[in-house]
C-alpha cells in the first residue's frame, strides 16, 4: 500500500471520532447541565469574580466618559462564556433606565426580581422547567461610577446580574 493511502486508512477513523466528539461539545444550544446545588454555588462564584473584575477593570483603566466602560467588556466576557455552554449572564438596571436599553428588565421574572432587589433582597431565584434563573444585586461601587451613571446613587442596588443555568434533566 502507498504510504499516503496507508496514512489515510489509519488516521481516517480517528478524524471521524474527533469530528463526532466536536459535535457534542457544549454550546449555547447544548449547555452544560448541573444540579441545582451546583448551579447555586457556580453562580455565587461567578458573581464574585464578575463584580470584582468590573470594579477592578473600572478603577484601573476607566478614567473618563470616553473610555470603554468595564460593564461593556464584562458583557463580551459573558457572551464568550455562554457560547461555550456555561452559565448565561446578563446585565440589568433595576430602575429600567439602563445606559444600554437591552439591559432593562424584559420579562416577568426580571421585572419582579428588579423590584425585590431594589427593596434590598440579596437574591431572587426562579426555577423555569430545566433552568434555574438567579438575580443578584450590583450596587454602584463609588462616585467614579457616576461619571456615566449620574442618576444612580452610590450604594443603591440599582444594577443586577441575571444568571441562567441549565439543570440536569430529571
Ligand atoms: C465610562 C462610562 C462608564 C462608567 C465610568 C461606568 N459605567 Fe456602567 N455602563 C456604561 C455603559 C456605556 C454601559 C452599557 C454597556 C453595554 O453596552 O453593555 C454600562 C452598563 C452598566 C450596568 C448595566 C446596566 C446598564 O446601564 O446598561 C451596570 C450595572 C453598570 N454599568 C454599573 C457600573 C458601575 C458599578 C460602575 C463603577 C464601578 C460603572 N458602571 C461605571 C458606562 C459606564
């Protein structure tokens, strides 16, 4: 057998197996599924990482209203993470006056979560079929945030992150 043909015969099945595995890789349509307990812990961890990252990126790089805001960089990060099939995350402004209008509360869960977070609730959750939705508050960190969010008071729980985690099917 000619060497090239031999190589094809030997590697062909490996390529086919790799291709079929690639099709099963997690994605937004085929998300990673975990238990409700794991989902809550994952969201607590993500919230800690995301909020700290936004505040640190902001204080390190954002010096005026012309600099790209930390929240926008974070939104791109949320999109990249969700595309890999991990937890979905989106910004929300609980008073429906988001700088990016896509971040105003948009369905029943988000509207009711926004109300409860503004009243001081530390966490709002809802089980919807095989997904768990969790809203956690993001208060305005300090006065430097008001350069671009002049209507919001420091410490007010006006912002939120809304997480959606795919649960194991029963
Ligand atoms: C340079 C201007 C600027 C500064 C400073 C800034 N933001 Fe923002 N922020 C924005 C913009 C613009 C958006 C919308 C980003 C997008 O399109 O995703 C936004 C989005 C948000 C959102 C989501 C709701 C919305 O309005 O779209 C929250 C919550 C938020 N910022 C909190 C903060 C916090 C907390 C700080 C201070 C640590 C801060 N921002 C500082 C400009 C800024």
